[in-house]
């Protein structure tokens, strides 16, 4: 049989079933001829990168966001149990002001990532278009969606005041009135992230194996032999994630998602109680057990778990990007994720206002 005359129709992809059908049409049901369309098929099924999701500048932005969030959390922990002198009081105020500036930058950076992830995953899930969204790219999207949520947890769920402070200042353990706005913005991000999380769970555990999926006619969409041929064409010489690596990524991803969701729903329930049954909420606020939970157990748990989950997500993104780059080189596709384009630079400078706030503090200290 002659080689395929044109592979251009394989450059665009909607749902998986129709894409496999197009491969069958182009190759005349002889999948060994798919090697002639290696560039299009490898990008269509597995994906060779998407700089709008995981370009080099965005990776740097994710790391900056995670590092600054952790450093602020550590600093606040130190000040919570420090003796409050006039000097320490001023330092603490400066720290809180800087953290608020950081949160403002981080939450809108996170919102932008969540909107982008939802937009592309909805297109894939509903078969609208999966261009640039192969399997590896979707996994990167899942990881960065969670990665950007994690640093916000420090600001929203770790009280900025000690138990004594909260008892003396309106009983609010989470800080001043801005904490309510922070939680509101965080909740919006979480609602968008929750769709990404559900989509991930469905893809990982509800959907059947690729070779077990059937079309409208009840017949398999692709046979095991055909899928193996495509894998040999695209993934030969490419170091994929091992089963153990995939298990680690999924376990930490699910754990992080559950932690964030439980904290968010719990805080929402507290708000509902406070609004509907103020007397019950007053009794809860006075409970020593609840105080210990919110001021000690949860903060220490988050300080231990969130950095670990965040590091795993960063490693997962870098590892998946390495696989995509290897796949791009093997299939002859261009790999644009390492190029510093306009969006990459914007992602990095998103946190510049935090440095400006630090500069103001240093200037005030030495000019006072």
C-alpha cells in the first residue's frame, strides 16, 4: 500500500475517537504507515509542550510563588511566638504588609492559571478541540493547577495571630478584615480548580484503558496492536514516567487536592455557622480544643505537608517537560517551552510588587 499522501488532517484533533478514525482514514487502516505522519500524530496524542501552560518563564514564576509563600509562612510563624516589643511590632506590621502584597500578586497569578487550565481542559473533555493538548500536556496542566493553589494556603489558613492576640482582637484568628477578602478570592480559585481536579480523577480512574474504550457502535476505538504501533512510533527512545513515578505524582496530587478542598469547605461551613447561628459560633470560638486545632495542629500540619506536596508538583512538571522535549526531538516537532517569549517574561515580573514592598521597608528602616 502507498504511503499517506497528506498528514495535514492529523494536525487538528477534537475527541480521541474521531482522531483515531482520521488516522485510520489517512493510513488506510494500516497503522504501520503512521510513521509517515509521526510529527502530527505524536503531537496530537501525547503533546510536545505548551508554553502558555509550562513555558520556562511560567516555571520560574511557579517556583517564585512557592518559595515566597513558604518564606512568608516561616517568618509569620517566628513572629507569632515572639515577644511583642515595639521593635518587633513594627517588624511584624511590615511583614504582614509584605505578605498582603504577595498574596495580591499570587492570587491573581493563580486565577489566571486556573482560568487557562479550565478553558483548555473543557475543550478537551467536551471534544471541542484538543489542539496542543496531548496526554502529557494535560498532566502538566493538572500539576500546575495544584501547584499554584498550594502557596495561597499559607496566607488563608494559617492564622497570623497567636491565640492570645485573637482573643484580645475581635476573636479573629486569621488577621484583620482583609482575611475575609483573601478567603473570598481563594474560594473563587478553588472553585475553578475543583473542575480540574474532578477531570483528573475521571481521566485517571473512571475512564477505561485506551484499548478498552468503545465507540458508538460498541466496537473498540483502537486495538491493542494499533496502540502499540503508535507507541513504538512516537515513544521509542523517550524516557516516560515509570509506574512508580506516576503513582507518586497521582498520590501527592490527590492528597493536595483533598487537603485544599477540605480546608475550603470547612471554612465555608464556619462562615455559614457564624452567619446563621452566631451564638453557636461564639461557643466554638471559645473552645480550647477548637483553638488548639486552628492555631497549632492545622498550621503545623500545613507547614509540613504543603512544601512536600509543592516540591513533588514542581518535580512532576519538570519531569513531564523533559519527556515532552525528548518526544519533540524524536518526532521532529518544534519545542517552544524553553523560549523566553512575551508571556514568559510577564509571568516572572508578576511578583515584582513584592520586591518593591520589601524595598520600601528597607528604605523606611534606614531613613527613620
